[in-house]
């Protein structure tokens, strides 16, 4: 299996983070109401995508190339959110019209109490009433779904199944890095993955020791040290694809090729240092992880029944 990097880690959207669908998309000017995608005939507009991305980035600035990648990732997440909404409706967890109406009425009262006209209130939020209703439909339904499924019992179960990721365990790791030039060239990435897999097979077959292979082939600063990078935690300091792959290994194992923003890695787990944190101590991180899992699970359940077009 090849583990791919997700630039979506930067996109802290208001909904749970979703995985990549691998679609490319060019976006038109917002005032043209360009349709970026449709899910079962319901449009997602380019200006909606840009607005979500702007909210996520906040004050951060990125170059044009990075922004385009983030925009595509944002669209993927918005598509998945539509799929989750469909699943919530089908499963009975979705918000009904009366609930959304009451939520709108509460916001209208809030605006009136502040002396703000309703159109101005919507303008300040950068939205209109149909989009606001969609946001509220999402918030009500998703909150209900999490309340039903992100229970203490399920948090504990998830912790037991993924203990290493949450209990403070550290991995002593080494890696071989093969850089990709240019970094986003799909053909070069595929070719570099193939080279990494060939090298992995040589290591697995005993033809090369991992440390010696690192000294010969790695393009990382750690090459001279046999690729050793020392102890790492699950959430730092390495890129997410790297950490996720490293923590899936047992001591002595070498990972399949892993793609990150730095290139293609082979990772060796040299030692596992167990942690001792309880699920209660990491409840916040655990809840976020379960939320992401549930989002992905619901989107994947609905995807085969949906028609996604660009």
C-alpha cells in the first residue's frame, strides 16, 4: 500500500476532515456562480469553496500553487460533507425543517436584539439564507450523530484499538528519502515510488542493510547516520503521512513507500517505547479522531449511492 500525503492537514474546516478523492478542478470567478461540482444534482459553487477556504486559512497567506491545492482539497471535503448529510437524512439523524426553522429564528432574534437588519447579518457572515440553512442543517444533524456515536464506550473502544496513537508511545525510527523533482509531478512521483519499492525489496531480501541503503541512496540530512532520526511521537515532528506509517509498523519492519511533501520515504521502526496515558487523559484528541473516523465512515457508506459530477 502507498501512503499519500494530504495537504488538507492545513485546511481546518468547520466540518470534520475528510480524505482525498483525487479530483482536479479549475475554478471561475466567484461572481459568476461557477459550479465546482454537483452531488446528485445539488450544486457546490466555486465561491462557496473559496469562502470555506478563506475561513480555514484565516490570516495565513499561501502562494497561488498551494492555494489551488488547498482549494481542491476543500472541494473534496465539501463533497464528502454532502454525502454525510445524505447519510444522516437516510439514517434518521438528519435535521428536520422545523429544527432548521427554529435555528434561523433564533439567529434572527439575535440580529434584531443587536439592532442589525437580517440582510446585513447575513452579509457580515458572508452568506445568504439558503446557504445558512444548509450550514445549520449540517450542524444540527452532525452534532446529533456525534452525540449518538462518540460515546464514552466508543471512545474507550477506539482507544484500545489505536492505543499506540494516543497513549504517548514513541517510535525510534530511521528513513530513506528519495526526493521528487518537481515535487508535484505525478509521473515523477510514480517513478520515485517504483524506485523506493525496488529498494525495499532489496532490503527485505537481505541484499542491503537498511542503514547501508540509507547511506547510499537517501537524500535526507540523516543519510550519513544510516537514516536514524531518533524517537518520534504520533503527532510530531514528522509530516502526518510519515508518522501514520511509522506507527503502523512493528519493531524491525520497513514501511511501503510513503509520499510526503518532502518526497518518497521508506521508514524503519527500530524500537517501540510504550506510553502510559489513559483514554481520559487524551479525551480531546480521541474525540477528534473518532469524529474524523465517523465522518469518513458515513461518507464512504453513502458514496456508492451518489452521483458526483464536475
